[in-house]
C-alpha cells in the first residue's frame, strides 16, 4: 500500500513502476500509457514513419555489407569504399533528420478514422516533460477535413504515481479518454 504523493492512498490497480527521480523514466511510462489509452479508444497507430526509418536503416546496412564483401582488394576498391561510406552516412543522417525534424516528441500518430462517410480524423499526440518539472504536457493535433484543432493539457505526474513509483494507469487512461473526446469535438466544431 503506497501513499500517493498528493495524499490519497491505495495500491496501484495494475501498471508499471518507475523511478520517481528520473524524468525520462516517468516520461517513458506516461508515453507508453498514452499509446495504450489510444489503442483502448480504438485508434490504430500509423507506422509509416517507423517503416521508413527501418527501410533507410536496411539500405545503410546493405551499403555496409557490400563494402565488406566487395571482391576487389583494398587499394583498387578505394573509390567504391568512398561511395559506400558517403552513402552510409547519408542514410544515417537522413534517419536522424526525419526523427529530429518530424517526429521529435511525437508519441502517437493515428491512421485515418472514419467518423462519417466523408470525414477522416487523424490524431497526432506530442508529449513533453521538461527536466525538473512535475507537469507532463500533451498536445493533440486533431485533423478533420483538412482543419487542424490543437489542444494542450498538462497532467500533474504526482496524481498518477505514488511515492514508490507505482503508476496508476486506469486513472490516467480516464483522463486521456476525456482529453481525446475533447479534441475530437474541437475538430468537429472547427470543420463545420
């Protein structure tokens, strides 16, 4: 039985444990719980960016393997090795650029969800937990019929972790579900 940081008590129903003094561990638990809440709300994750990064990584590995197994001995294959090194670093840099520019703090990107016959809803969730802060900030970009509604909400991490670091995921999922509904309603209002 752990006491919550804000005073109420009770054991965690289920969930994970995180080091309460490590913000990256707390953010990882909250990010994972956000993805699980989205799946629970019947939103499918779009894996296009992950697949693109995997494909570029595979190409970089192919370049590295071809440089290794090239049948010509070293002094004669310098030009080929030079191009292999250039291509390898180009693919690796492209992977880093895609991650840094487009998907830096993105936790979840949904596939289109049909609301009506002509309406496709996309959700993109971005999370931030600055160092030495107790506020976990979620931003939902709801895109419906090319209209973007952006909602931001801060969650106090003390409400979802007890002093030992046990995470109360059912309480968090309820707040996320309400926030998702609020974002969907805002996108519907904006598109009409």
